C-alpha cells in the first residue's frame, strides 16, 4: 500500500480551461435525503458544487424541496417519484446519504444497476440496502465507487477486529467485485484492482456527522467531470482531508463543522496553483 501524497494528486488533477462552460464539467445526480435527514442531501450537494461539477440535480422527496432550494439554489431538484425518468442523461450518479432503506429505495437501486451506464457512487443507506440483499453484489457495475465507514464495511463483508483487517479485506473484495472501495477512517484507504493508497492528511475534526456525505459529494463531482473512478476517489479523499487541515487555521478539531470544511475546499484547490 502506498501513501497518497500531494505530488500524486497534482499529477491527476486537471487544470480548468479558461475557454469552457458548465457543460464541460458534467451533470451529476445525487439521490439523497428524506424526512428528518435532509441535511445529508444539502451537505453532499454543497460539497459537489464546491468540487467543480458543472451542473447538479438532487433527487429528494417532493415534500422536502424547500430545504434544498433555500440551502443551495445552484442545484436543481428532481423528485423521488420521478427517479426512473431520464436517468440516463447524467454524467455520474451518487445514491445513499439519508435516503432510507425501504422498498422504494431498494427498487430505485435495482433500476440504477440495470439502466445507468455512467459512473456510480454508493454510500450510507445504499450500502445498507446491499448488505441486506447480498445478490446485489453481483449486480454492481464495474468500477462502482463505494464509500463505507467501518460499521458499514462490516455489514457488507463480515465482522473485522480492527482497521488493518478491514484494509486487507478491502483490497481483496475490491479486486473480486471489480469496484473501487473507499474505506473511511483514520488513514482512509482507496483501493481498486490491487492498487491501494492510504491517505495521511485530514484530522479528527472530521469525526463528526456529515463528513461522509461531503466526501461522497466531492467524489461525485470528479466522476461527473470525467475522471476515472479510481482517480476520482483519490482526488476526493485527499482534497477532503486537505480542506479539513486548512480549517484548523480558524477552528479547533472540537469546533469544526463539515460546512466549515466545505467552505475551505476552494483554499484546498488553490494550494495546487503554487
């Protein structure tokens, strides 16, 4: 396993062209949120926009649309009841943060696996659905990105005693299912097809609700911009951690909020201009 460094990220990150428009940077769809969990949708959406996606549509319950439109007017809304309509038009898709695990969400996930051909990211409740429906593993499109924390990882792949055991399993399962696994935690692991990187930036201020939602949004932005899934995951993990480190200049690890980190994504990107 290699260390993920700034020089590696510099070699992956593309320069944004002066003569370009929003269509050059993809149109992402994030399926997130439900009653009492709209924060997950807002956080993922803000992070996605701050990470450079050209356009973003957010799939939410119609009754919850005001929360999103007020919080992030740059994003467009798609209602959960229309999920199966025109899904093919998006450059990349993320599903999971705060959606719930009911039959409706299970059917949406099945539909995505059988109809959507562009890059996919699965997080949170999408992973819990898969854990409860093991036959879904064989339906995962190749190079799907999954972003489990330790408990979600154990639900998917069985109980492990510690992070080191999970990392070893992640390398094996990523290769077995031909997927990208982002195993979140202290020193997050990104692995695909036997290639594995351990991230060494970031800090314990990220050990709060919403951090994973933001990471999903960031990676989705890179997927929509045309990065290969493994590279999108590497970029997302590193820049997420870098923004958290920059946040410590004005906050402590105790006081840091994920919205502070999202607001510092711009400063994280600017470090690559030096």
